[in-house]
C-alpha cells in the first residue's frame, strides 16, 4: 500500500508540474465580428495569430478566440479593451471613430486609388502617428490595419450608377456621424445600425440598402436581401488590430515580440483574402444573384465631387485640419514617388 500511495503521490506531483505552464498562462481574449469559418478573413487571421503566438511563447499566452460578435458589438468590445476585460480585438472603423474621433479621417471618400496606395499610407508615418495618438488618448494599442473591404453601395430598390440615383434611398451606415454625412451628401437618408443588427434591418425593410465590401456582403449573407450593388468604391475601409495597452505592457519582452510578429502575419493573411474578394467582386456577387452595376471613371468623379468636400468639412469640424492635412500629404507623397 505504501508503494501504491507513493506512486499516486508522485503522479499527482508530476501532473501539477505539467499543468503549471497552463495554470500560469496569460489569458488573451480575442474578439472579432465575422463568422467562425476559414473563408472569413478575420477568422482565418485570428486562427493564424493563435497558433503563432502560442507556438512562439510555448503556451505562456493562451489565445481564446470569440468570433461573430460573441463579446458584443463594436462599442462594447472597445470598452472591454479599455477596461482590460478583453485583451485583443479586430474592430472596424465605424465604432473606432465613435471612441477616437481622429480615426474618422479615413472615412473621407474616394481618396485612395488602390490597395497598394492605401496600405503604403497606413503602414507609413501617417498610420504610425495616428495609432500612437490613439494609444495615448484611449489606452488601446493599434498594431496596424487590414482591409475591411473597399466599400460599395447596395440596395433593394434600383440600380445606382450616379449620385442622383441615391436620392430618397434609406441607407444603413456604421455607428459614427461621419458616415451619416457621407450618405446624406449624396441625397440619401442615413440610419446608423450596429453590425450585428444589419441583416435583420435589411430583411425587415427598415433600410433599403447599406454600404460594405464584398467580404462582409458575402460573410453576413447580405446579398439575400439586396438586389443591386454599385461598384463605386467610395471608401477603403479598415479593421484595426488592437490590444489593451495595459495588457501588452504587462507581457514579457519575448511575449511582446511574439505578439508583434504574429500580428504582422495575420495582417498579411487578412489583407490578401479581402483584397482578392474585392478584385473579384463582379464574379462573386453575380454568382450570389446580385445585379452588379459598374461605375465609370466619369461617374465616380461625379460621386467624388459631391461627397468628398462635405465629408472633409465635417471631419475638419469634428477634429480640426491636422489629420486631414497629414493624410492628404501622405497621399500626395505616394503619388510623387
């Protein structure tokens, strides 16, 4: 019996030792809003981050992914980051702008020519300065951004190929005032609706249409309630990779390095998947039964002339001219290369 007792005691001690790293692991709750599916760029990137971080830290960080708005909408998740109850999240630009107003500068429409320009600006001095200012003012660290898709208008009433076609439409927008200004500058009425409630709002006819990139239109099955999509590409929308700054500062140097490296890998996956879907918008959305309305360069110029001044004036009124001017300078510097 003594031998058996000793063996059991030794096994228990071994189990405790083996369990020690797990017991001491830092929990990292990671929230995002797309479905738990590998075809979802957010989720594919989140899974890559989980595998990467846990591998590089030998399990000292335990990443727990909460997809499909399980931890709440954008505002709730951002509040969780500030409180530290959520350690990491990938959130779209609308809710961020409601918390940190300078982020609304990225809603100025018809600004970037393509993904190469947009990525260069956001990965450069402009993006670095914006993210550092946000960290200082909100306690949320932004590692960088990936694509939320090039935003296009959809509706269930009529084809939209020029600004006058927008008149009278009831359009859902993200929950920040700048998006209301954008839609209303084109003659439509705007209704802010949180992302989780959007499919229901379209199905019930609360709004006629909305604006989003291909990824979100497909991922949330918005095509089921929308007949027309206009490829006007008014805004290059973003998902920000964010972390509670207090959590990050509490990590060991090696853990911080792992997080930094793994975010970069996740961003590449996320950007590539979303950009590929945007590039194939006509094929993808046509196959989903939508009528794709092309927008010519001349028609796009008409949209720009009507919307850009109003949105820029609104943004300047809200945050001053510093960030709009810095963004303009970054765009001009890219074009001058």
